[in-house]
C-alpha cells in the first residue's frame, strides 16, 4: 500500500502531465483516508481554483489554516484564493491572520 506521500506525489505528477481531474480525484481519495493531511488540502485548494471551483478552493484553504495555524504562508495562500473568488473581506481577514501568525512566530524565536 502506498504511503500518503507517494499518493500525493502521484497527484502532483498527474497535474504536471495536464490531468487536473485525475490529480483532484487522487487527492480527494487520499483525503478520504488521511483527512488531516494539510499538504493534500493545500494542493486541492490550488487545483480547485484552477477549475474555477472557488467555494471548494476556499474550503480546502480554510482547512489548511485550521491544520497549520502557526504557518503564515497558509493564511497568505488563503488570502490569494479568496481574492480570486471575489471574497475580499475574507481575503483581508486571512491576510491579517498571516500577519498575526508571522508576529507570533517572530516572538517565539526571540524567547
């Protein structure tokens, strides 16, 4: 049985080969078994946006932020997806959360 990293890598290869639907299906299958795998949610966020399924993209972006609340990049990515979806208040809120996460990380590094 392949590991979650191997399945994720397969999805990325499918995407690189132009099989966006196959990549999405592979990641969705992976998340059925590994619902807290942030990297798969992040990829599905991007791939769903490429398919112009913005509600789905935002939902996966939100899940990444829940799973990785200390990672400023998660919130920056969420902000960008929300901008593409035309959800400007959510985009602004995610950007503020990115700044807060960055400040908290900086404070932790100073201790």
